[in-house]
């Protein structure tokens, strides 16, 4: 049985608000028509974008095995369909769904990272200056949210936006957000309990170029984030690249050739056959374990030997976020 798990003794507070993304292996691209030539070109483009989303980094496209696969992407396609965006220039989109198992096999074979479906929710504090008007952006500004939303969606990053009511306004006044005062940003974000926080200012230079200056925080680590470009979407894609790379470096799993020896864990709290099946299904949904072997079952405890394809400490960083398993002591866990 194929099965995946992630365990080790590190910070149990990591799971709180991570969100499961179900569309990592799907991508939509604009096409001119439904011709064979357009379909082939769009499939290649969609596969490139999907691989970046799954791995968390555009570096994946530099590997020769990946490049060869992108040239002939058809074997990785599960289905595709067209849709017309009547509300936005009547554009024609091609939506491609790729086979997760084949994509994961490709990335593992190329020793490239696989960033799982469990993604950090990012709270966005964004202030924009345009035509001399400076304002914070919230859900009341859908058109101004769109470039950030589109760029982050391309990287598989779920977003939260502040309500910007009086509580938010007092906690993080516009001038403090514009000045990127980290303490104020962190204090205002406590209300939303996000996994990570992105705060920044977006403005236009005299030559027409858009500029983003901001900061990103996750687990008390701060990162400066910058971007410049001819339009807002280009800038936000630069921002999304930096955020995704930071999180992928922390959570994505990279296969390690030869690391297949059994890693033993004991899981308590398994009192019924249904819980036993739930545990196995939960583990099998992950991609960091080759096989699992049931070693022993007795008095509500299951002993398992896992064949790892990545280092154990990094595996647990992901499992701990779900809150389904709790570390009791080294090698011993409880099913919740």
C-alpha cells in the first residue's frame, strides 16, 4: 500500500490554520481558438505553470527531465475543457487537469521539490497609491485585489484579506501600513490568526512603472519583498514568487535517492477498525512515503515501518500542521 506521513519532534503549533488546496494540479490559460496548434501550446504553458505551483519554484523548469516532459505534456494530462469568460473581454480559456501521480513521479525522478496540498494562509495588508490617492485595499476593492489574487493563485497560495473596520483602522493606520512598521502589522494581524502575513505598499513611478515594497512574516521570520514592472500583475507575480519560494523552501519535500529504509513509529488512539482505516487513508494521501508496513497491532496502538523519500524532520513540519497526529515522545504519536 502506498502511504505518506510526516512526523518528528518539532513545534506543535504549526498546524493552526493551514488550508488544503485541491486544485494544485490544474491550470487555466488563455487561448486564441480551439485548434490543435493552440491546444498543444496551451498544454505546454499550463504544465509549466502547474509544475511551478506544485514545486513552489520556477527553478523546476531548468531540469532537463522536466523540460523534456513539458515538450510532450500529453501523457500527463487527465482532462481538459474550454470556457468563455464573457465578463472579461470575452476571452477563451483552456482548463487543463493533470494526473497528480504522474506529475509527482516526474518531480521525484528529477529530485525536485513537491510542496503538498497543505498550504499556509497568507493575510494581505496592501496599501495602494494611484492618481495621488492613497488607500488600503480590502474586499471592497475587487478590481484592485485582482492582480494580487491572480498571482498568488498561480502559486497555490490561499489569501485572507482584512475587514478594514474600525478595529483594523485603529490597530494599523494607513500611515503605519505605508511605513511597514512590523510591530503594528504583527499586532493587527493577531485578530485573524493567519499562518503568514504579507504587508506592502504599491505605487506608480513618474515613468509609469509600478513598484511594490513590502515585508513577509511567517513563524517570526521576516523577509523583505520587492517588485517592479510595467503593470500590477507583473509586479505581483514577482511578489508571489518570493513568498512561494520562502514557504516551499520550508515545507516542500525533495526526494532523497536511496532513502528507503523503514522508519518506525507507534500510533496510539486506534480503538476501532474505522480509525485504523482513517489513519492509513490519511497517510496514503501524502507523497513523502514510498510504502508503509504494519508491524504490530495491540491494545489501541499500531506500529508502522515507513519507507521515506525525504528527511523525517521536514516531513513532520507538514503533518504537524494538520493536527491529526500529536507527538507524545520520540517515535510515539497519538491519533486525534
